[in-house]
C-alpha cells in the first residue's frame, strides 16, 4: 500500500500503484518496440530463437486450429504458428501495445503472412473473445509484464475450448547457483549498458532485467495455473531454468 492507502504492485524492483503499472509497461514497450528483436537477442544472447521454435513445436497446435497468441509483440511466434495451422486455421496476434502490434503486422505482411493471421489490441486481463473460442493460447515473454497474472490466467482458461491447451514461455528461476551468478552479473551490469549503447535506452532494459526476478518461479506459476482451472499442468526448464515452458489443459 502507498501512504495514501492505494494498492501497489511491482514494476521491476519499484512498488507502484496498481492502476499505474499498465501504463508504465506500455511506455517501456513503446520505447523498445523498434528494437524488440534486438532486445531479445541481448537478453538471451540470441538463444531466444531456439527457445521459441521449441515452444511452438511443443504447443500442440495443428492444422485447422484457432490460436490466440497473447502479447505477440513483433509477430515471431505468430509467424511460426501460422505455418502450423495452415490455410484452414487462424492465428490472432494480440498485444496491449499498439506500437508493438503495428510492427508485428508490418513484419508478417513483409514475409507474405496475411491470410490466416489477424490482429487484436487487447489486455490479457480482459480479453474481447468469447468462451471456448480457441483451440490453443500461447504467450511468450509477456506474462511477467501483466499486472494481474491471476486474472490473465483465468481469461486464458475462459477463451479455450474444453481440451484446449495453454502454453507459456517465460524467463524463470535459474536452477544452478554458479549459472545464476553469471546470469545476474550479465543482467544487471552488462545488459543495461548494452541497452544504452545499442538502443539508447538504459532504463527500459534495466526494468526488463528486474521484471524477470519478480516473475513467479516455476512451481509457483504452475500452482497459479491450477488455481485458474487448468489440468495436467506441467513445466520444462530450458537453458538451466533461464526460461521455462509451462502448459496446461482446459479441463
């Protein structure tokens, strides 16, 4: 709580009023939108591309599926999904940030991907879709920026059909102490400097490093998914727990 009694939440390592976080996160991604892929390369040393291919390959998405890709950013996950659903399937690329969504649209259209992808400006905590509308929901590197993660998980459950699958790719808790020390040193000492030198934005990159540490670790997120209604909740660590892929089924 703030001194004035307002409910607070974390924004990186800062505590801010809940009602302000969404706008603060939007400002971060408006700032880094044009350098978003570069940002991911810096944060993961380029390995994010391998993680994303693994993520989509194990999403359970098949030909003809209707898929919602939340916090879809610049469209790299949607591009991979569009190939899997084929011409009779459909992917909705959704993001809360208009700048990110427009870059995603431009990049997919530049790659000739248009017939089975549409776009939605939407908040994951309150989705503008009907119950059971999708066969699968994916979200990659977006959940940690959501203000109310429990509400977002409940919404993901709601828009999935019975038997549908949610897949979540997110930075998580590193399992090895030696690797954790190296990773922390890179995240807090090197990444913000690279952000300043390469993208001219030290503060946003510092926030992104901090937001990873505030995200629920593997088992805590799995339990949140179970409370939202998901069955058969599982997770798998990649790169020693730097990221994890969580999945669950609409019971």
